[in-house]
């Protein structure tokens, strides 16, 4: 008792900091199997902060602030996206996406920012109140060296970077240690590399000729990315717009994507390149940055080679997540961005609603211009209306009130009610687009490909499933023929991997296939539902063939 009574304020604060930080780390790590990594991370943080701050108590509370900030952000990110916080998020994604995240998820982000500010303010207050003696610099250097050695030994003995290659990055655990591991080689890399590649290549298949009857014009290919859109029937929820997801005269099925809650760029990457983002391990989130200028074979480049023109309408800006530079590098030189479109595009309405019909209006004009050249056109449109926080009502309360009420009751989720209201507007806008498109085509053939890029974040809480559940990585795809018939040999796989959608599109259009797409078509036929499979030797050898043929530059 006398020992406790003799403790000064600094010592009491030190004990309090330890009593807070120990259970906090256990909570962030979630599983005892990674507690030792979490505690080694805390010791490393303390050694670093104490090197900079001479007072032990101040260093401990600064460590507490770092732990609380990193762990909280990582847990929130996992809840929304199914992925832990990584170092690459800070220098690849944050500069261009922070404003959008704040706007879309203000209900979650603003309280988190206030909480971080409160922790920082408490740390500063403690520093002002304390007058503790400074620890000599040589001792602080020794403490830091010991902390760094302890961390590296713990990290290496626990499996090192290989253990963090996707497993601990995509599970509800290791929210603190995963971030620090990403600074020690667990991702991202400066140079991307396949995690599923063989030492020996396999020969690519010979090219396949076009399936179009001689003399028939090749169809326009129109591709629509429906942002954050999934088929509610996957969860047993009724919908009145089943035809939107399963058109009677087309191909349709489940699309297996690689992301949940966000990161449309990964779905776009897979469709444009025919590759899985998972093939690049923990670099998967940064493919638009790390593979910019490294892809020599893509859907746009192939279509250009066989005579197609192209027009791409993005719902973002060219600077957002390096989109502009990556699009150009894979052959998309004619790209329009919603945020920079001139009048008569209604920018104020776009910022308020992100309505699909605004994009369709502009896209029809682009298609008309491209078609005037006499060439078939590849037109791609990425929408945005169902993106973002579904707590926020985009439209007036009296719009689709019946749909909102029925959806709320069916799923016991106000967010699902908002989703269904936006979906109703999505369907209305698409139907109007189809009517105008049919008139514009005037008998010219076209193939329309539509798909959902990922599910919105609320489906995890609505269904009670963790963000890692495979069902949360299922959206939809449809392929419809206009003024023409789909080849009889082309069938709709009940489940299709997103990396195969571009190949299925070419097959549906009857377009000729070069050796790369011919090989992909064979892989599609063998196993359509799954592309990423590190145990599949054929795919590993296919990747080696792409690298050796110069289709992908990983040097």
C-alpha cells in the first residue's frame, strides 16, 4: 500500500496507459494467435516514440494514441471493405479518395475523426501536465534497438510476409499488426509480381476466327458497370425487377467479384485485363498504380486491333485512384469523366444524385459520334448512383415510398430500403436508355453487357455475415443481343468469375480471338466460376506465358 501511495502522477498515468493498451491490442488483434504480433508492434511503437520523446509516460500515451488510431481505422475499413488498413492505402489511395470517403461515409468517419482528435488532445494535455525527467538518449537508442529486434524476431518466427499475403489482410483480425507488417514487405511492393505463376510457360492456343456470318457487320459492344448493385434474390429477398437481373432473351448469372463494399477499380481491372487482382497478393488494392504502363494486352487493345473504336465514360475524375493514367495505358484514349463534363451536363445535379440517366444521355451522344465513322464501337459506362452510404437518402422522401416501405419490411433494414429506391431509379434510367438506344441503332446489331462491380457494405450487417463471407462477393451479369442473335454455342455459366467477363463478351459478340483470349476461352470453359487458383498449374503456366510474351511487364 505504501508503494501505491508513493507513486507520483506520471507513474499513475503510466499504469493507466498500460491498463488501457493491453486489452485494446487484444481487441484489435481479435485472436490469441496474433496477440504476440500485436504486443510486439506496441513495443516497437513505444521504442520509436520514446526515441523522439524523452519522457517515458508521454511516449507511452503517444503509443496509445497511435495504436488506437491505426486499429480503429483498420477495423472500420474492414467493416466497410473486408480489408485491413495497409501502408499502401496512405500513399496510393488516401490522397485522391479521402474526400470521397468522408462524403460517402460521414456518419461513420466523422465520429471516428472526433475520437482520434480526442485521443490526441488527451495526449497533449498529459504532456502539458507532466514534468517528468528525460531519459538519456543512449538509453532511448538501446530501447529502440531492442524493440526493433524483438519485433523482427517475432514477425519472422510467426511466418513473416508470407503469413500476411492475403490471409491476415482479409480477415477480421490483426487490425494493428497487419498495418505494420505491410511496412515490412507484406504489401504493397514497389514492383508487382504474380503470386500464382509457374517457372515454365504453356503454349498459347492458336487464334480463333470470328463467328459472325460473312458480310454481317460486327456488333457494337456496350458495357455498363452498375455501381454497388446486387441481385436481392441471392439472399431470398423478392424483387419486382427480376428482368433487370435476368433478361429473358439474354445470358445472365452470378458474377463472382473480388471485392466487397468498394474498390470498383479491382473489378474494372479484371474486366479490362482479363486478370485477377488476387494474383498480385496484397498488391491487389493498388493495381491501377502498380501496373500502370505494364499491361500490354487488354480488352480495349484487342478490340482496337480488330477494328473497333471506343468511348469510355467514367463516373469519377482522371486523378481519382490513378484512373486516367491507367486507362490510357491499357488502350482507352477516349475517356470522358463525369466530374469534368461541360454543359449541358448538369454538374450540380450530378453532385447531388449521381443519377444514371445523366451518364446515359452523354453516352448516347458518344456512341452516335463513334458510329458515324462506320466502325463498330466499344462503349463502356461506369455508373455511381447506388454508391456510398445507404443511410443517406439521395432522393425526396415521397419518391418510391411503397418500394422503400416494402423493402424495409422484407429485410428489416432502412439501408436496404434506400438501396431499392436507388435500384428503382437505376431500372427506370436503363429502360429509358434502351428505348433511345434501340431507336439510335436503327437495326444495327449491338451486344449489351451489364454487371455489378461489388455489393454495398450494408449487406454484411443486413445478412449477419462477416465481410469475408463468399456470398458477399457475388453480384450479377447479363449479356443481351440487340438486332442480332447470340451464337448458339455461347452459354451462360450460372456463376462466372469477373476475370472471364471480357472473354465471354467477345464470344457473345462473335469476335475473333487472338491467342491470349483463345487460351482464356479454354480456361473459361473448364472452370468458369473461379479464375484465381494458385493450385491450378494451367493458369500458373498461362501467367508465365503472358510474362514471357511481353504481355505483362513485371521487370
